[in-house]
């Protein structure tokens, strides 16, 4: 059983994008203040809170594709970027969306 737990924990760590910090217990992903021009790939699909503020993100098909995968998202911090329109999201649980200081 310990080996299976360890392999599960390792898989959770490996699924976090390099540019981010993932908190697996609370399902929070921190990709903020990283000078990102595009959204990191493979953000865990069970993410509940995503911090993407203070980057240089712009609207793109890739941005929408990655965000569409996050069906459990409750909060999205997307302020201080270069968005020109609100991206399409796919979560019925979304309660907070921070978009101030975009284009």
C-alpha cells in the first residue's frame, strides 16, 4: 500500500507545470507573477483555485483550451494581464473571477 500511495503522490507532483506551484491538498495552483506570455500546459484538471495574475497573458485558442479543462474551478485570479476579452470557462462551480487591470 505504501508504494501505491507514493506513486500516487509522485504522479500528482509531476502533473504540476514547471512554471507553477501546486498545492495538491487544497487544489490551488500558483502561476502568478512569472512573466508568462502563455498559460502553462497541464494544469491539474481538478484545480479549484488558479492564480494567474501579474503575467503577460493574452487571449488565444491555447488559453481557452487549457481553461476549458478546468471543470472544478471555483476561483480564478486573472488580473494584471493583457486580456482583451473574457476567456470562455467551463466550470459550473466558478464563484470568483478577478479580471481587473487587463486591456
